[in-house]
């Protein structure tokens, strides 16, 4: 068992290195960013407000309203994917999660995912987690099964990418990861469905292939449709958009996929056209999507790995045209950033809140406030 534990630690340490090894320095200052903007929303200011998970470190001067290490045995985790549950209640999904004594290279009590929720209506001083789905002993429970076979040829981990409530059910899109190194590989992606507010989940596997354009996705409801902004596995893809009726969420063959030449096409994900970006330095990863009521615009926030920063784009229509990238969190200011999932409430103000993950040596989730203005 010691050999297995040691091997796991080495493999996960290699994952840390591979995740961040291809990043380039962030080079655009806010002033340079402002010279070449298309019409859309401009980031005025982005501020790290508070810690969401883990324990404060020496010199940290932001609020930390949760003690996830003590209360739920979560010392290290990432992502922080938000979605609207019941009125005023927001679900929060975390990715690979480790015990209270986590530190770089030491990964006790590994869970592939965990779920909490919050009814905190004032995020100016952070977000308070009301509770989490737990095991009988009170430890945060892995809600979506993974075999944790770290050979690179089996079921390594089950990682959530998006969530949405339809009716009285919660749907989590997740990817079943086969290998992280030398690049991300999945076995498939699918949905987990809960009818009891996250206590129990039914898995619908193999809905999206390992090379699907919707291997990762963001989800948002508007005007009778659910919109899915998707991308291939990993951090070197481009964004695509699909829409579907709520009752069709588990049947992707009934979804409509946007093609720039032919419009919405039913059941033809392979023909979906990229919405923006390029394969040089504007690729799309860890997507999130909302419609902002105050600005009456679509907003997507995502991680640009090549330029090592979390960025924002906006559009009047979900099919575009989309604005240029706006820097939210650069790697020079927030070392090893990723994620960037938008909080789904309070969208009637000229701002958004997002979760920010930071890798080694922090490996935890923080809350950021992003102030915006409309560059008409």
C-alpha cells in the first residue's frame, strides 16, 4: 500500500508540473488591452475578495469565511463550479479534493469531486458555504464515482465541468479522465443526475465521445432553451455552441448545433463552428457562460492557457460576434490561475463574481469580484 500511495503522489506531482509547464508569460497590460477592443464589456477592475476553501496561509489578508479543512476534510481542492438550485440557493462543485493535511506532493483522502451549497446573499466579504454532501462521519463525499486507477489506461478521475437545475433535478456534466499526462485524455463525458438535492446521483455515461466538441461545457437557460458552450478535452480547444429543450438534456442527438454557414443543425455536433479564438494563442478551456441582465449581454469567462490568464468575452447574441478577450486574472498577478466560473446570481449589477483556482502551492478556490462597463 505504501508503494501505491507513493506512486499516486508522484503521478499527481507530475500532473502539477505538466498542467503548468506550457504556460507563457502574460504580456498585455490593461492599457494595451484597451487599445484594440471590439464593442463589448470592459473589465474595469478584478479583485480577489476572499478564500472559499482550505486554510489561510501566512501573509494572506483576505477573509476566509469557511473552514473546509476542519469541517469537511478538504485541505486542497479546485474549480468551484456554481449553478442555481432552489430560489436563493447556489450549488458549488469542486474537482479533485484532498484531506485537511494536504500539501504539495501529499494527497490524503482523495475524492474526485465534492459538492456544497450556499444561500449567502452578500458576496462582498466572501461566500459562506452552508453545507456539503457528506459521509456519515461528516467528511465531504465524492458524489460521482471514479475507480481512481492512475495507470493512464483506465478510470483516473471523474471531474465536473458544468451543472444546471431542470425542474426539480440537478444535472452535472462531467468528464471521465483516463490520463492527464502528457495531455488530457478522457474515456467519455456524460451527465450525473440527482433528484434529491445532490444526496444521490444516477450516472449517464458515454453521452459524449473522447473527441467530442462538448467534452467540456458550460450550461445556461434562456428563452425556453438550455445553451451549452462546449470545447474539446484539455486546454487547447475552441468554443462551440449548442441549444436544446430541457427534456432533451440526456439525448445530445436532439440538440441543435450552431454552424456559421447553415445556422442551427439538429444532431450534428461534428459540424459545429468555432465561435471565436484561434489555435495559436486564443484557445478555450474550463468554460462558463451566463446571460447578464444588467448589460443584456452574454458573458463567457475561461482560461487561456497559452497566455496564462483567465479572460472574459461578451456578445449580444450567443452565436456572436463576440468581443475581444478582456483580462480578468493574469498569471503574473495570481500565479498558476485557472477555472473562472461565474456566480449565477446578482446579475442585475455592473459586475460579476467568479471562482478562481490557483495551482501549486495553493491548490484551493478563491472568490473574485469583476467590475465591468459597457464599451458601446
